[in-house]
């Protein structure tokens, strides 16, 4: 499993357009082969983080190459983000509190 970490600083422009596009991209990602889950948050100063989990690097590459996603990326660079950073991480292990037997 792989984790994509997308940290961003929003610019003040076009908040309604951003919110609509973000919702559309979540819906689109959820239909992509290899998608597992997504979580996102943003603070009052406009700093945000989106975490998405994928089955493989190939699934991440296919998501990056998706034409609608590429259009959203272009608008993000032009309009919505003052800065961003992306990291792709391989998950070495995962467990939850309920997985442990005490």
C-alpha cells in the first residue's frame, strides 16, 4: 500500500471554485482502480493536508495521468495554491487499536 501526502497553502482567490473542484476530485479518485481511501483538512490560515491511500505506485501514476485530475492540477497551480508539496510513501505496516490482542 502507498500513501500520497499532499500539503498545500491556499491562495485567497476563488474559494467557491476550489471547493467545488476539490469535491469533484474526491468523487473521481474514489472511482479510480487501486484507490483505497482519502482524508483531508485545512486550517483557518489556508494550510491543508490531503492523505490518500492507494494499492500500488501504478494506481498513483494512473491517477496523476487522469485528464480531469490534470486539469484540476493546472487550475491549482494557476489559481488556488500559493505553494504545495507532495510526498509518495510506501506503507511498511499498518494496524489499528482493535488489531492488538492484550
